[in-house]
C-alpha cells in the first residue's frame, strides 16, 4: 500500500524528516507516536502534498505510483486521505456542496459518472450517522463555528464519504473528550477492511485503546527509531520518551 | 482665457475635441445649465491625484486623449443578459437604439429617451439632483450628454418587469455620455438594471450620470452590472434623493473593466428611509476599479447598510471610499458600513477608506474595513479532498463574494453575474 524510503523533508531550510522508512500493507493500522517536534505532522503534510514542505531526498510509493510526483488533489483521487490536525474553517463554502464537488471530481478522475443528487444524499445520511454528525452541521459552512469535537467528527465524516484506500489521521484525538473520542474511533473502526490502511499519528496512547494498531512506531528527530506491537504504546505512555532518546543516542 | 501651461493645453484639446464631437448635447434644452457646466470645465482644473477624492485614480489617461464620436452597428443580443424578462433600452456609444429597444406605455408611467422627454418639457428638476459645482466630471457629463433614459412612475404605480438599460461601447477612440433621470412618485416602485458592456477591441470613454428622485413611501432598486471588455474608461455617477419613508437599494457588480470609477451619492432628505448599497469588484491584470460612495443622513430615524467586497488579483488596483455623513439633526440614525477585500498577489493593490462624519449624538454607526490574503490553507484543505486547485480557488472566491451576488433577486441577472464571477476566478 505505502512504502516510504529514506524520506528527507525540510521546511524553510530546516530539515525535519531525516531518512524516514515505513511500509504499510493493505488492511494494516500503523500508529506513529513521538515527542513534540519529532516530525509527526510534517510526515502527514508531506504525504498529503503540502507545498510548504520540500522533499529533498527519498521516495514514496503508493499503490505502485510515485506519490511525490502527484499533486495534492491527485493523491486524494488515488485514495489518500488526511484527517487534519487543525481542520480549516471556510466561511461561505457549504460542507455538502464542496464534498459533492470533491466526490464527483474524484469519480471523473476514475472515469465514473457523477453521483445523482439522491444517491449523494443517501450517502450523506448514512455516513453522517456513522459519526453522529448532526445533519445541520453537514449543511453548514465547512467547519465554521464548529466545536473542536465537531471539526474532528467532520473530518471522519469526510473520510467516510470519500472511502480512501489509505487514511492518515493527524492527531485526530487531540483535545477530544472520551465520548467524542469513542465516536471518532467507532467511525474509523467501521471503515477498517482488508483493503484499507490507516496511519494514526497521535501524541497519546489513549486513542489506541479504541483504535487498536497492528504496529506502533516511534518517530524521533525525523526518523522511525523503534517499531513494535501495540504494547509499545503502553510502554511509551508509562515511561515517556527519554529511554528511547537514550537508546538512539547510545 | 489664455492657455498658460501644458496641463491646460491638454485639457483644452480634450474639451475642444468633445465640442466638435458632441454639438447637440441634451442640456441644449436647458441653456443655463449647459453654459454653467461649460464655464466650470474651462475655469476649474480637471481633478488629478492631488485632488483628495481622486488620490488613487488617474484621470490623465482620459484627459490626454482627443476623443471622437462614432456609432457603429452593434447587435445588442450578443451582449444582453440571456433570458432576461425586461423592457430593454439599448445605447451604443451613448446613442439610443430605438429599433433594438422596447418600452412600456401605460397610464401613469413614462419611459422614453431623455432627449425626447426634455424637448417635450416633461422633465421636472433636470440637473438639480446632481452637479455639485466642483465635480468637474459631472459637469463634463452635463456639457456633452447626448441622451439617456427618462422614467417617471406615477403615484402608486409599478412596472411588472424591470427596466433594463444596456450600454455598449464599441469601436475606437469613442467618447460616450449618457444621462438618466428617474422619478419615482409617492408609493410607486421601480426596478432598474443598468448594464454596461464593451466589445473586446473597443477603446472608449463612457460617462454616465443618473439622477434619481424617490418620493415619499416609494422604492427604487438598481442593479448595476459593469462588464466591459476592451479598454474602456467608465465614470458612473448616481445622485439619488430620498423623501420620507422611501427605500433605495443599489447593487454594483463590477465583473470587468479597464478603468472604472463609480460615485454613488445618496441624499437622505426624509425621515424613516432605508438605504442599501452593496457592491463587489474583482479586478485582474492591470484593471483599476474605484468605488466612491456617499450617504448623507440629514434627518432622524433613517438607516443605511453598506457592504462592499472585493478580490484584487494580478497587478490590479481596487479603491473603496465610503463616506457617511450623519448631520446634527439626524438623531436615531442607524448606519452600517463594511468593506472586505482579498488581495491575491504581491502586486495587487487595494486602497480602502471608510469616512464617517457624525455630528449627532444619539446614533448607531459602525464601519469595518479588512484587507487580507487568500487563505492558502483553505486551498490546500480543499485540494486534499480531491478538488483541483482551480475548483478550490473558484469555490473560495465564490464564497467570498457570493453574499453580494446571491442576493440578486432576478434569476437571469444573478446567473449572468455568477457566470462572470466564475470566469474571473479562473483567472
């Protein structure tokens, strides 16, 4: 599904990712943890194609395609989805209208007919129920005036609508209370399938009680320095990151 | 008078060319007005960027040219708003095109060329609603205006369809002057669309002044859509006087224009009036779009609401200047003004200046002016959902100015403006 090899990326001349390797197979859920500033969100941004970040070395293969060669929208059309850490508020752009436009552009890219209004609305109804998103929110301007929890649920709602092959969740759990977290996790779990993979970037182990990963990675100074089973997350929660830092510098 | 310097020489050459091109101005029917305006043009200097009201808008490119006047044959249907159900009055380079026009005839309402109405002595108060003596360009219009539309709506009358005035600038180096006069009598209701367009290869100067009198309890609504291709200098002035309990709404949508200066002037003379000014502009390339507005609250218990939104791209320039006077007697005035802009490039310029002068103490007035950049994070967000960059930008541009355009009541006109907006956001 996703193969990252020796990825180096900088922002404004500062190298953040320094030789990152990662392979995600179909159906797997990978968690990426790490201390602040280790490059977790940079990884998410680089994969999604944010042009503020410059890739200086390395390769990313996504389903046999050179991901770094694709524009942001083509990555989305190929089935990559990023749930943003800070979803943007876009006054005047309706959630529903923009999603319909996005879905239809994706369908067009794959040579498919656009959804009819009724098919689309049926899908909206079904998917918004999945994340318990109030129907009124679906019709409002994108994220405008949404609470933190509503914004994150809206991200998962959009993911459910777009049905990506690979979803990257960038600190989707940050700032959520447990009830909201459960709803988000439930949405993600409902979408788990043998053909769909997840990269879950998080600061807290708590999320991984609800979205159980196959592999946990520790990102530190722009590289994955340790990988292990889900228990690694518990160990990190209990012991912090200092022992990892020591291991790396040793 | 002896010509003393190069500036005066250019002005004399400019006026001399217009004298030759426009020998039968409308105001011939009102000799005193014509002479006064000619006198002002000669004795007063033309405004320059040293004149406060023209600080950001150069007039030299108009004045340094010797304009002529010709009226080519133009098919109005090629320019008109599609599927618009309206009475249509067509002008080409300021000259009325009767064979391409239709107008209503019924008791209690008059719609006809202003020249015909003036000659028949039907126009009361012509020239009195406008022409502040120091407005050089208004005098220019008075001195050379060749025709326009006269509308008189009798007491409690209403026209079932809007009056659609289409002006087409065509050909090269042609100046054109129109003057309209609308009188909406007590309790009557008038809906006007003023649409100005130009051929892609047109070069011209178009000056248009509209005088409006809205009597007690009457209502005047104007949708003004400017969409001129080619290289046209347009100066458009509205002077509207409102009597008590009246409503005046104007929406100015500038879809395109090489050089546009709009001056809206509203004198609120009677109590309990409502005045609404909405506008949007989206200049690209080196276009220069300037909106000056003035609302003069002279009496108590009135409200005005003004919202202008602009998107300035490439090397274009936008100007907004909104004056609101609240005179000492105008207690309980409720005046709101907002100007919001997005600058898309480093070379684009926007000059925004709200000017509130408040002399009454029991009023509610607010104004706001914001100028910012396009939200690139929002573009990225939308692209990350699969929208192309072009679609994302279109969606955001649309979202920003849509409140101005979506509120156009007439479906055909709204669609026309939305289409123009889409073309613009594609850059």
